[in-house]
């Protein structure tokens, strides 16, 4: 394996994804790129200033910094999970680039090493950017004395976490390859990784509480995620570095040994039976249900619901909302239908078909999860709220799909849509919790907002239809 080929391929991957991200939507213009860069830089500076001010008010010394960094390890592991899944989604959406590299005079191990190197840089950049304000505040407050704690709590934890996830991914891929299911590698692996991330997110709250309790009691306990801060505090900096290097050596060796013998190309569509054949809604439902990503969301929903149900948590019914996340693809997924000869619908009819199709595609896989409530009578109260939440989510994600059209399943646009949905739900929850709106007025407000969302969806559909007609009439260039 030649290191030169590895670095050349890694640079190719980096350049491809950067250009793909910057060629989407408004980011095609230089002004938008400048504004985005200024916004990101300004956000980092602002968060760093806030963190520094908070550290000054807390008057943290070395002990308080150790608590902050130890708690941060739980968040570092979670964001390493999220970054790892995000990078895998990028590659799953860009298998044309991988197909191109198959024509280059490089070995499979060189290709795998380049992918791993690029993934490692992506994950490191994401985690580093998220925790940069804490690093800046620590350095401003304590100076060079904070470097060792930052390395053990953030850098070492993120690097080792990525390598462990890479080994798990390779093991799953090799197992599927051995049984002839290599084309299902992305679906199964991403389902597993997403389920693990959701499970860890739920357990991390208890983990942070345990770390805080240990600190208040004046003791330090081992919690796996805080391995390197624990060794640094209990033994020495040299012991933490030695453990990190040993773990890196083991995981890198395992990642190289377990790497698949061929790169798994994703399966775009799943051949499955779809009900309602012969009806006007069947094409829309089929366009959604046969997407491989839709099955990933269903698998994650079932795994999460099973884990919460076994743990005795009545919130397992809300796992049925996970497939509705595919609603941000509803316009892009059904766009091939609108390109068929003789296809003609009004904007209102088109929006209605998307809403109805997405509701069916979400409600059908939700039935097994709801049936679990039969064994938990205390969960029946959540089923009614689940039904209303599903309807609201379908309307919101359809609106987002029309505002941020996921052309070619662009990851940047898709994750922008996810961010908007998250902010919308969080804002609604905060407003309801803070304002304490009476029940009748809350229902009236919710109904009016849903009507407005549908109306705006129709307006957005009209705009997209006019733009498509204009592009068909006026030649480009």
C-alpha cells in the first residue's frame, strides 16, 4: 500500500464533497459563501466569549475544569456518533465518486485507507468545531495548564471513539458480505449506528449525573467514556497517553484487518410490496416506501421502541415518529412522477397527494409500535398525542421539503431541513412551556398554524411548478 495514493485519494474526496456542498442552492453565489463563513466565525467567537465569561463567574480552577472536561466526554462521544453517521451518509449518497475510483490504479486497501483518513478528518473537524468554545475558554482562564485536560477529554476521546465505530462498521460489513448481503451494508450499518446514537443519547443524561455526583462526593469513578481523563487524574499524563497510543494501535490494526474486501455500493431502492395498488395514491406511497433510507428510519424506530419498551419507558410510542423524518424528501422522491408524460395536477392536488402519501407511509410502520402499548396500559395516553404529533410532523416536513428542495438528495440541504424542523419543534415546546397557554387557545393556535403551513405548501408548490415550466421553455446557457 502506497501512502502517496492514499493521500491523493483523500484529497480527491475532500475536494469533491466541499465543491458539492458549495454548489447547492444559494451557496452557489460567492456572497452567500462569505456570509456563511462570517456567520460561522462570528458564532464561534460569540460562543467562546460566552464560555469565557461563564468560566470567570464560576471561578474554575483545575478541579472545576476537570469536571467540565469529564462531562464533556459524554457529549464528545455522542457527537462523534453523529459525525460518523453523517460522513457515512455522504458516501452513501455519492457512490458515483466511489465508482470512479474503482477505475483508478489503486488497490482496495489504499481506497479504504483514504476513505478512513477523510472520515477521520471530517469527524475531527466537526467535533473540534463544536468544542472549540470550551477549549478557548479553558485556555483563556488557565493558560497552558488546560492543554493536557483538553487533549485527554476531547481530542483523545473523539479519535478513539471514531476508530471504535469504524471497527464496528467494518465487522458488520464483513458479516453481511459473508452472507451475500453486501448491498445491504449501508442500510443495516446506518440503522445500527443511528440506533446506538439514540440509545447513547438517552443514557448520557444518567452518565452526566453520575459524573457530577462523583465530583460532589470528592471522588473519581471510571465510566468508559472518561477513560483518558480518569487515567490522567488517577495516575499521570504519561499513563493517559500510553493508553491512548495502545488503543489507537489496536483499533487501527482491527480496522485494517476487518475492512471489507470490496467497497459496498448502496442499494438505492428496496423491492417491497406496497398496498393501495390501483389507487391514485399508490405511486406517491411507492416512491417513499421503496427508498432505502425510508427502511433505515423504520429499522431505527423499531430498535429504539424495543429498547425503550424493555426498559419500562412509556415514551417508546414516540419512536413511531422517526419515519416521518423522511418527509423532507417527499418532494424530491416524488419528482420523477411529475416528469412522466401526461402527468398534470394542480398545486393543491399535488400537496394533498404528498400529505396523504406520507401519512400512509408513516402510519403503517407505526402500527407494530402502537400495538406494544397493549401490554402497557399506562402508555395509551401517549398514543393520542402520537397521532396528533404525526399529523403535525407530516405537514411541517412537507412544507420544509418544498422550501428546501433536496435536489439529488443533497446532504447539506437535507440536514438544513432537519435543523429547521428541530428548531421549529424546540421553539414550540419552549413557547408552550413558558407562556402556559390555556388548552382551548393552544388547540386553536395549533390548528391555525397547520392550516397556514398547508397554505404555504400550496404556494411553494405553485412556485416550483412555475420555475420548472420556465426552465423547460428557456434554454440554459
